[in-house]
């Protein structure tokens, strides 16, 4: 949907796009939500009415221009309406990760000074009530789901539907004020504030303007030829910039429909029912799906297993070329057609990817084997590189130029340069305004000319113009012999194996690399059941001799693969251990977007790292854990430290900087 001018066709805000959509294609579906097994639907005209009533209700409740409204809940139309209604009244929406513990919410709510909170249900309400005495500006909370809320003190609590009803009743009184506030919104007005994941410290509030959001949505939509009839499934955290740009920015720019699943448990079934045409997922989702496929194949009949492996071997040879429109012989095409009939088609349907026209993955590097697996099925999966500070898009892969080892070319309107240290810098219309209440970090991240430091090390291929990311700049280092150390490269190769959920590699400044491994409980548990291996806990399964031997074989296979890369051959894993617990965001080991907090892990498990380097065969350790209800406890275990075979190589040293 091409629109052009200095302010994207004169549409200067998300509420302006909403009104355009309700006027020009008001009877087309804007939102769907599955509830009690039935899909409910709202047109753009109906969505505008719902949002207007909510906005009027917010004014009636006392929301002022410039107020911050925190929004906590899963992906539901009502929660998206809340963000648009907040902007409509001149307030700033601040979505918060719904799985955040109460203690984590304290920092964000107090830092932004939220006067109002819109919460989905009793669980989120309880979290805010628990910490409300520590919030200096908090005044009112609106809840969506009334179940369990009847006996609560409602002096500061309000039901979502009642706020809408009150807004509708006061329409004549407050509509002129709403129009005045909405009409004031322009490209420089704040659209949303999103908090970073905080891999290295406290989360930072990233302020994004309407210019950032609309220009990024417009440019990226035109890049991939997104249309009015696209279907997307909104299931990723609303506090993450990716969901905001796909489910709000692009959805409102193009006018396509946002589908919200019933629950996390029904996600796969809902994905199949909707059959999205435009799909985004972080690498972890694709890893989980691949693991489930491999598990099902292990349980299939011998004939089905042979057929699967036979046709998948062929798909790996020609599937990517067929997808990219490259010349492939008739015999290979016919064989691929048969494979699509018997294997690829049914598999895509099971995964919910039958209709995907454009698919993206980002957030972390995806393993090449995982990426190539999906493309070999005929799924147009591509990579993009982005950040919250860029309003997502820095680079993306054009159709026909898709590779597993790059993240594409600069997105429309984006400029890229590589600093002397190898760090990637960019500037674009999507570059954030500032970090809220943090001028020091703003100045150190964005210079006076608008260039933003990504914190990632990479280089631009001279022949193709594609950007290749090596690793986080702070994580890239040198081994003791001067060879390159890039842990994420090895970790991604390890995570290709269904048995391995997470891996953390250490070795900066050392003679050798060591690794922590988390097993995937579903994959390894399924294997244990098939082999009549009994276990009573994650810890017991993770320490089983046959499990340790299987992981050892995976590590050694990865070493062979790493050894082929002249620059990174020194990153082979010499020793490893399988952790007795899953790395967890509640324990501070991962961010809420499932990124490894490497420094915290190094500090927390320093005894285990020392034991790996000391040559010990085993070590006893005791670790503090956080339970789902917030209680603290500890688990102890004696862990085996295992040697892995490495391939002898002559490493290439990194030139001195």
C-alpha cells in the first residue's frame, strides 16, 4: 500500500491511521480473538468505536496529556486498543512484559511514573497491588477480565467495560476534548515507550515517536509488498518492539488483520486455523518447532521415517533454489513436487506455515541448519537485523538474496557504517528519540549526527552489500593465542540439536573454550521414554550417563564444523557440563526475551567455570532458584565435567587493533 510524502501521506499518528482505515475499509476485519474456542472478529469501524469509547473514558477518569499509562497483559485486541487510546488522549503507552515478577515491575512503573495501569486480569492486578505503596505516582488501575475481582476494593480499581461505558455516556461532553488532543498529535509526538531487555543492567525506556513508528512501518511494508489482505498472529510479548511494529505499526499502515490466540496452550492449533500470510518468530520458536518435528519422526513408523529423511535430503539440495526462482532441473523439480505432496506440504500444514508469504526471524542469530531446514520446505523465511532503538529495522533480506550467514542489506531509509573497532552503526527515520530520564546513555548511544551504536560487531560484504554480524561487540574477544573468540557462533550450532535448549560458551582470554549446556526437557524426556529410562526430575535426567554421552557427541560434531572456519576454529569446545537447572529469567540468567545474560551467568556459576578449567572430573554445587510464586529456594547437585574431542587446527590470529 504505497503512500508517500514527508509525513507518509499526511498520516501523522497511529490514531490518524485508525481513522483512515475505519473510513476507507471500515468493514474489513481489523482484529480477531479466539475465546472459548470461537473466533470473535472486529472490523476497523468497530475497532475505532471501541478505541474512541475507551479514550473518552480515560479522559473522564482524569488522564492528562503527557501521562504514562502502563499496559500489562497478553496479546488481546483490548490491550492493543488501550495503547492506541492512550496515544489518542495525548498520553504515552508503556507495555510491560506480562511474565514480569512484581519486583521487576517496580522499577519500570516507578521509573516512568505511571499514574494509570491497564491490566488484563487478576494475576496482573495482584502484582501491582503488591507493590503499589512503592509507586509514587500511581493512582488508578483498569482491569479487563472481571473474574475474581468482585471483592476487591474498587476505590482505585475500574473495570475496562465500565470505563468504556462511562466514556460513551460522556461522549458529548468529552468528544471535543478528545478531538483537540488527537488533532495535536504529529510526527514528533511520542507514540510509545518500550523498555529494553536489560542484558547488561537496568532496562532503559526507549521513547519512539510517530515518525519512528510510521516511517519504519511504511518502509518495511513496501520492502516486502505487504497488503491489505495479510493475516498475522500476534503472540509475542506486547512489550517487545517487534510485536509493536508488526501488530500496530504495519497493521495500521497496511490495514491488515491482527489475530490473537486464545492462550499459549492453544497457540499451535490457533496458528494452523488462521494460517498467517505474514509471520515473525525469534529463533527459539523455530528451534522448538524443529525439535517437535524430530520427536514426531522418531515416533513414526519405519516407512514414514525413511520417506521423511529421503525427501528432506532432497529438499536440502534444491528447496532453497526453487524458492529463490533459480534454475533447477526437471527431474529434481518433479522429485521436489512429490516431496511436497507427501512430506513438505503436510509438514507445513502441521506447523501452521502453509500460507506464509513472508516470514522473518530476528532477535538473536539463528543456526544455519535451522534456517535452511525451513527454507528447504518452501517457506520464505528471511532474516532481519534490528533493535528497539531502531524501531526494529536496520537490515533485511530481499527476496532472492536470502542466506543463512548474513542479515541482509540496509532497510529502506537506513544508512550503515562500520566503526574502527568493527562495531556496526546506523541512522534512519526509525532512530529513537531518547532514553527516558537517561541523557548520559542517550549521548553515548546516539551521536549528534544521528548515528547509533548497535553494540554488535560485524562487517559489510563488499561484493553483495550484505551485513554479517559476528557477535555482540562486548562478547567478541580473543583467545590467549590471539585467535578470534565469538561464543554466539558456537552456541547457535549447539542449539541446532533438538536435545540442547541453551548453551553458553566461555573462553575469552583463555587457552581453550568451555561450555554450559541446558538440555531440552521435552526432547530428551521423549527420548528417555522411548528407551525406557526412568527419571524423577530435570536434574536427574540432565545427569544421566546416556544423556551426557549424547550431548558429548553433539559437542564433538559442532567442533568438527567450527574447525572448518579458519577465523573461528579456536572456538572449539574442549570441556563442558550439563547444568542441573534450566537458565531462567526469574533467576536473572535470561532476559524476558530469552537472551542470555552472560555476565550474570559468569558471576553466578564462577565455581563451575573454574572447575572446568582446573581439569576436575566433577564438582558439587548449590544454586539459588526462584519458584513461580516468587519464593526462593536452592538445589544442589554433583555435576560431571566432560572432555570433548577437538580437531587439531592452526588458528588464524586477529590483527592487533
